[in-house]
C-alpha cells in the first residue's frame, strides 16, 4: 500500500498530437509509462510509434509511444488510468462527450491546456471528482509530425484536483510526471495560477497573432509594447475585481516571463498561420466575460478578440 492509498497510475492517454500533446507524451514514454496518443489526423500519429517523438530545444531526446488511435471513444477498449487533454479548448465539449462513457471511479482526466474554465467544461460532463487542472510552463512548436522544438521549459508545472477526495490521486500523478522529467507540483491555488498564466497570454498571444511577429519582436517594438502593457493592466484589473489573487509582483514577474521567451511564436500565431480556430474565446474572451460580470470595462481585450476572430477561418 503506497502513501497514495495504493493509487499508482502507469497507463496514460494523451488526447492531441500537437506540440503540447507530443511533448507530454514523449516525457511520459521516456519515463517508462504506457502511453496511447490520440488525434484525428493519422499523419500526426504515424511517426510517434516509429521512430518516435523527437524533442529538441531546451530538452533533447526521442521516445516512442506504445499505441495510437484516431478516436477518443476507442480508448475505452482498454481504459487508461489518466487521460491528459491537450487539444484546443474549442474541442472540449466533443472530447468530454467521448470520455464520459469510460471515465469512472479511479480514472482521471487532466486539462493540460491554456485558458480559463477549461476544467469546468470537462467537469460538466465527467463530474468534478474525475477532473484535474494543470498549469503548464513550456512553449513549443510543431516542426513536423512528431517533431517538437521546445523554445522554453520553465519547470515546475502545477496540478490540482477539483474535488478534495481526489487529492491523493493528484499527488500520485504529480509524482509520476516529476519522475518522467515534467517536474509537477501539487497546489491548492490552481485557479489563481490559471489566471496568472491567462492574463500573461492575453497580452502577448493576440498581439503576435494579429501582427505575425514573434514575442521578441513584439516586446522590443515600443508601439506594440504599449499595447501589451495596456492588455496586461486591463487583465489584472479584471482578475482583482473577481477576487483572483495574482500576487503583488505579478506585473514584474509577467514581464520577466515574456522577455525570456525569445523569438518564439505563441500558439495563437501558430494557429492563425495554419488556418485553425484559436483559443481566443478562452483567453481574452474570458477576461471580457469576467469583466462584464464585475462591471470592469475591457476595451483592449474586446478589440484584440475581435481582430483575432476576424483572422480565423470561416
């Protein structure tokens, strides 16, 4: 009997073979876990089995996953202990619908995603006891199927259960992630951390997406930096109006984080360049939504959300 009451996850499924999903799948596979990778695009899956997922940049290694599938519902044929959801937040309703048929007692789903309230979308279908939320601190780019370049990897990552009865399972999952090189700490403040990261993303991602510039180029352009600054301050006001604790040094911490990213294209710019729907509604859109609830105007977030939506396909 372990200190987690016997719970020791070994079988993981990762939903999404984009850069974020391939990264977590590669680390888990290298660490000896059984990993099934799921994506609707077969071409993204084929090389993950052989020769494996290639990680370069801040980390450098190659690892093969054990299995792959193009259908989330087929994961139920041999249900994993933990499902890690890394797809864009816009796909969550259909993912949750497919998962609810086999997620039950002793099985958990982790939202390993950007944006506010992604875990709530999952919990609506799966129940709070089965859902956990993570805050992930790496930036990555898919250079080809199963080829990921990590631009930065600011360990540790953070994880929290939504239901207190799942705390021991969350601690066990953190230990597995950490043993595999994805150093992950348990926290009791995940909501604050989600907001810290989202407000951070909200001031850079849409500006890069609209201008086509890297984070380095935006932060070093005096005019664009002024827009970043305004978005950051606006998001901070909304968070505090909703009693979210960002911390007294949040502004300086955010600037340090942004400046360390270098010539990285954030995921929102990658999506626009690839003709995909973005996560703008779960980032700036959520700041706008919570601003309306608290009576805080959000003109900068409104404008950037509209501009990004105008660039999306369809």
